[in-house]
């Protein structure tokens, strides 16, 4: 069984997918996003899963996707923002190189956009984002090997900081 060289966690808008692709390219490995895995398996976008089957069904799909990726993907792995809410997922992440991409609310709102189809941010996105972070931040910190602040940084600069934090060789040095 192979395991990821980097696992990225953080709230919506923290740049997990964008930074993950940059990291994968720099490290010469594959990139995998569990949200994309879920959408492929379900055959529909995540907001539709929430509407059609509800959040508990989505969370079950998410836990299965993380399980599969955590023990079957040897590249860079980005997890959905809420994946850390499940205790079995946090347990799976123990011992893996997990980086929490921390993002200020204003940056996240700009990146996510207030009209983006994010089911948990649909009503009053700023207040909801703050509530999600209050619940999730301690869990992101619990699983994180390193924390990288994304404020005012480009995806390339965040990728550099991740490589440095995990002491991975950056081929661009």
C-alpha cells in the first residue's frame, strides 16, 4: 500500500486543489482530490449530492474516498474541507505528512466567491464560513504535521512553503 507524499487540508478557498497541482508537478507525482473522486463515483456534483441525498450520505462517500486515497495514492492528496470532521478520517491521517493551509476569511471569500455552488456556504457565506472554521480549525490543527499561512501568497509561494515545512526537496531550488 502506498501513501501520499503530502496531504492538504483546510477550509473552502484555502487553495488545496490549486496548490496541490503545483506541488504534484514540482514533486513529479500525481495529484488527487477526494471531492473529484466523490463526484466521479456519484456521477454528479457535490452540491447535487447534498440536495438529493443529504449531508450524511455525502459524508459517508467522503470518508470512503479518503480511505481509498490515503492508502492507495502515492502523490499529493487534497481533502474536502469537512473531511477532518470524521474521527476515522483523523485517525487515518495520523502519521501522514498533512499540511493545514490556513487562509484569512477575506481571502477565502474572494477565492470561493459568494455565488459559488458550495452547499455549506449557501446562506450567509461569511458567517457560515466563520462557524465552519470555529468547528474545524482545532481538527485541522490536530491532524496537521505543518501549518502554512496562505495570506497574500501565490499558489507557487504556498507550494514553496509546504515543501519547506515538510522538508521535501524542491527541484526548483
